[in-house]
């Protein structure tokens, strides 16, 4: 009976502790809430409707022919992702009219193209700035203080997550893991990764972009790629020759 009372007391104390913790403001950064249908619902606007002008350039039409030729006859729909990407690179973002043009070229139902464009967050269905800054704030980057990098960007550009600067140069987005965890914290700007960042690094990158320069991509702390910052821990000696470790009588 005494053990049972102690177990009940321990349980109650545990729940009280957990309850007090849950009531405290969390210091963990969370993504900005957005309308639940924003990722997959389209609403006509003056800049994004079926009549928004869009035509592929002659150069990109030739590229599309090369892309489609990779796939078997009758399976040109498999090219939808690279062709959508081409449309976005040409226009800067992906309006409804561009999706319709892709559907026409690939002989697909428009809805099938919409399904792809709304599924992959790499497709920007609203205008973005010349430099699209995507900052990762998931666990590895958070532990390496991505919050400080995010605050630096917001302060330097005077924007919030989801905003575009008034001059149209920068759009700031918060994203999930970008696959460079060992180089955290990091950001992706257009197609380039900037890694091992400090707030000072981030300020320098933004200043260079504003000046029309191309900042150095990759790690900013002296690493070449993702090797240990303190130096190699394996493969530190020349490899052994053939037969190493094999019994001499074989």
C-alpha cells in the first residue's frame, strides 16, 4: 500500500512539472503560420490568371525537345518536373498560364500539372525577388543557432518571413531541411548553398548581393566541403597494397 501511494504521488508530481513546463513560453523558433490552403489553392489575381502572358523562348523550346526525348514515346508526361522548372527559371516564378503551357506541350490534363506544381515546394506560384533566400530552421540548424541567422536577415533587409523587399531584390522563406545538416546553419539563395554561417557571414553575403557581386558559395569557415573542421579522422595514411591482410599460405 505504501509503494502504491508513493507511485501515485510521483505520478502527480510528474504531471504537475510537465504542466508547468508546457505553460511556459517556448524559446524554440517555429515556422510562420500560413493559410491552410495556400500551398494548393489558386485564386486569380491581376498578375496570375489564365491570361497572364507566357510563352517559352525559342531556346527553351529546344531544351524542352531535348528533355522530352529522354523519355519513351507516349510517356512525355514524365518530363513535367524539369519542364516546369524551366518555365520557372524563364519567368522567375510559376504563374497559372505557364502551367497551362506546360500541360499543352506535354499533352497532359492541366489538373495533372497543377497537382505536381502544388505538391513540390520548389515551385514558386507567387512572385519572388531576384534573390530567393530560403533558410532552414529545423533541428540541426536550430541547434547551430539558425535563429541568429534568421534574425540577421530580417533586420538587415527589414522584412518578415514570407516578405519581399520593396526593391524586389530579396524574398525570405523559411523551409524544412535542405540536406546540409553537417554544415549547419545554412541558407539556400536561388541555386547556391551558403553554409557554416555566422551573423557576420550573412551580412556580408547580403551586402555582396546588393552590390551585384557573387558571394563565395559553400562553407564560410574554411572547410572545403563537409570534412571535420578539426581535420581528417580517417584515411590519414596511404592505402595498403593488394594482398594486405591475406594469409601468406593462400
